[in-house]
C-alpha cells in the first residue's frame, strides 16, 4: 500500500472509534462495563493515570497523547466521561491523529528505504 492509503485507513479507524465511543461512552461505562467488572474499584492505578493525564493536559493534551499511549478507545472514553465538548474532541483527535499517522507512516517508509526494516 502507498503511504497515503495507509494514512487514510489509519485515520478512518481512529475517527470511527472516536465518534462511536464519544457518543456511546457514558452508556458503555454505565451499562456494559459492569457486566465484565463485577467488583468495581473506585480508583484503580489505570484510572488514576487517566485522571492525571486529563488534569495535567486537558482536551488538547489528551487528544495529542491518545494515539500513543491511550488508544483511540481509551482516549475517547476518557474525554467523553469528563464531559469535553464533542466538536472540540473531534477536531483535535483528527488533527493529532493525522499528525501521528503521517509521522509514523513516513518514518517507517524512510526506514524501509534505508534498508533498516525488511518490507516482505
């Protein structure tokens, strides 16, 4: 696949997750998670980390870090749970998702062209 195709597919997957989990985030947290988590711990190490990220970086920082450490699902659930404005979330997720997908796609393409990564 060409780098442009990879970027388009990456962005489609990211934005699909963001839109789906932004609209369904509260419902998932309220109705679906209790089916899998019987004993809910109020503050797990993971939830503490997510709250620290949100408190320290806000919407923009969370959207910037989502593709790297939170995953589109984790980042979308976090920002929808804390009540961030959806339009702002969609905009920043798109911008930073595009940034990271371009950066990673062309970095890997560059490493393949240098012969440092096998492209079989």
